């Protein structure tokens, strides 16, 4: 399989895997105690959701590289900026997603729940983790910039670019306001936009 076809498959599989991860995820809340309760009630869902999210991010890495390659050399500056922001966002999102596995581990065995809640509260409010969450938002922003730049360059159908941008930004907003339904709906738009680009690449 060529590199181009591989990245095209990533464009299709990445958002689909991300959608599955969001659909499986237990409800996201801002309270550490309540979050651990929700995870303890569905530990398998939390674990599978976190692993699926990490797989989705790996696939999105390939998708971003494939999108950036849709334009010819020399590539427009806005395409490069969008790709760079997306890659930084992928790394930060992978780091924040790993917290989900940490939370899952906190509910396993005979752990002292009050101590775990106190530890998670400190993590939630630590400056280091907060900066990771902020950088995670660059994934949606970067994908939106990249999609619109590709549409402007004539390398991506405008409707697909709008769907991709809306989906990427919608997922960011959904997680920022702890709304999984919003993130899930947005992920379907990402499937449409990014998936369309992948299908078109496979047909070439």
C-alpha cells in the first residue's frame, strides 16, 4: 500500500474510531468525585474509550499528513500552519487522553477513594495539566485552518472542508463544556468531511 493510500485510509478510519471512542465514553463532569463514580460504574467503557481515542489520534496523525500533501510544492503557508497546529494538538490530546487511563486505574481494586479524589482534584487544577488541556484545543483549530486552507487552494471540496472544520471545532467545544452529545454530533461531521477527503484520495 502506498503512502498516499495509507494516509487516505487514516482519513476514513481516524474520525470513525474517534466517534466510537466518544460514544463509549462515560459522561464527563468537572467534579473529580463524580467523575470517578461514573468511571467506577462503567470501567470497561472508560478503558476501551481511552484506548480507542489513542488509536484515533495515531490515525489522525496520518490523516493530517495526508491532508497537507493534497497541495503541491511549494505548499501554501496557511496549509503548513494548519498542519503544524494539528500535530501539536494531537500530541497534547494524547497526553490528556492518557489521564482517562489514569482515572480508570484509580477505580481499580481496593483503592482509597477519598485519597484518589483528592489526587485527581489536584491534577485537575495543576497548571501543568491545564496547559496540556489548552494545547489540546489546537487540534480542532489546526484542522479547521488546514481544511479551509485546502479549500481555498482548490485541493478540497468546500462542503467537505466546512464539515471537517465544523466537526473539529465542535469536538473541542463539546469537551470544553463537558457535553459528550455535542462532541458526538460534531464527530459525525468530522467523519463526513475527513472521510470524504479520504474516499476521494482512494479513488485517484
